[in-house]
């Protein structure tokens, strides 16, 4: 097919696009990027960012407060910030939204993120064999729970504990060495800075996480699980990230095995979320070009619900049961515990800018 366009059509088009972009580029070139001290990453919001029923972002906006709004067309919500150098982001729920929003922020020329700490703070399901409702859990490992083989539960071999196995495997893996027998991806396991996580835990471990009537009533349904019976507290434990909202005793066993399989023998599954492997994937890509420092990433997940039912109820009841007090205790815990760390980093900025706490 012949092309009857102007012989230099491509050059003309490129010139036009550059001319249109020049004003924007010149403004960006003359404005120095704003140096960010801490990025607070939340995942979902209900309605507006202020003045209605809160999601994960609203308490940060209202209480920190994060009064300044930044237009953020590539994200789900506008960015918010304050004069202390704290920038807040709500990614939208799920791994794809998280990865896209973090990448968009990381490449935004308005911000200097080279020394920024990242606090991922949101609610999660919790393993009732380890944690209680309302508890706040600092992670040392983030493990993806989507990149795997799965077969229908009705077709699982009788000698398999569940129908989820590593990519390339022929049966459920039992030790970390088993996952190298097939093929794998580099976005399944994200080890976090253990020293920074421990610093955040030590700073907040005595924080009085509020208990409530609703939490006590719901955890009373788990009389055979001592950890579920405890009042909420601050803990160290690891998180599994999966877009699928999985549930039940068998899958809870898989989650424990899976996190230890990829995280190593010191990893312990305690919370389950739907975004963090997407967030960490984007952050690690951005670190390749020096936009962020992945050694400054913290993950705090607070328990809004349990990941398996009590012994006398089916998983179908438990997966759809209302969150105690609509998850408000977990939202409060994420704000209360997380904000203590954010404020400490900002107050100590003369030191924490160049020296990571705990190191």
C-alpha cells in the first residue's frame, strides 16, 4: 500500500509534539523537586478523603494532617502532603492498582524521593493461630500468593494438602530448595530491611492498641485458638499478598507454608493483603534508576478480620462475615501505630535523612 502523506510527515508530527510539550517541560525544569521525607501508602478509601466513613487514607489526611492537595491524574486519588515533608498516597485496591500508582508517583518529576521512607499502612486479614483482631503487625517479608500453579479443589490428589504449588513444580514444595526445580519469577519474595522493621517494632511495641466490645465478642468465637483470644497488640510477622481474597483452614495452612517456603525459615505468615507485592514490584523497579531506596520501605498491616473460620463454622460463613465494628479498630491501629513512626522519622530528620534507623 502506498503512503500519500507528506514525505516528512513523521518529522512534522514529532516537531509539533515537542512544541506542545515545551511549556510543560520548561516549567518542570525550573521548579526544583519537592524533597519528600516520608511517603504514607494507603490502599483504599470509602467515598471522599475527608468527612465521611473512613477508609485507610482518611485518618492520615484529617489527623496528620495532610492539608495540601496535589493533582495526580495517573492515580486513583489526589496526593496529599504537609509542610513537614510527609506525602500521602491512596493507590486503589488490588495489586494492579498498587503497582500502577506507585510507579506513577515514583516517576513524577515534582518529587525528590531519593531519601524518602515508605510506610505501607493498611488493614489485612490475620491468622487467628498467631494474631488477634485489631493487632498491628510489622512485616519483614512480603510474599506474593498469585504467581503459582492451581488446580480445582475437586481434583486435588489425595496426598496433597492443597491444590497450590510453585511454578514449574510437580507437587507441593516442602523446603525452599524445592522451588528451584522448575521456573520462577523475581517478584514473589520481597525481603524488607529487617533492622528498620525491628526499629519500628521496638518504637511501637508498647503502644496501647485499643480493644473494644466488638473485638471481644468476635474473638470469643475462637475459643480453641489462644492467640485469637488475646487483646490487640503490636507484633512482628510477615504478610502474604494476593489479588484473590482467599479464605479457610486449608488455604491458611498453604499461606503459612508458602511464606516460609519463599521467605525462609525465619518467615512467619501473620497477615494477608491484596496489594503489597504490586507496591514492592514498582518500588524495586524504581530503585533500579535511583528514584527510591528500597531499604527505607516498611509494611504495617493491622488485623480487621480473620483468614479462617472458628472450628465450629464453615469457611463460607466466615469469608462473608461482617468485619467487627466495620474494621474501624484496624483502621485506628494503622493510623496510631504508623503515625508514631512517621513523626519520629520527621523529628529526627537531621539524622534519619542519611542514616536509616536501626542500622
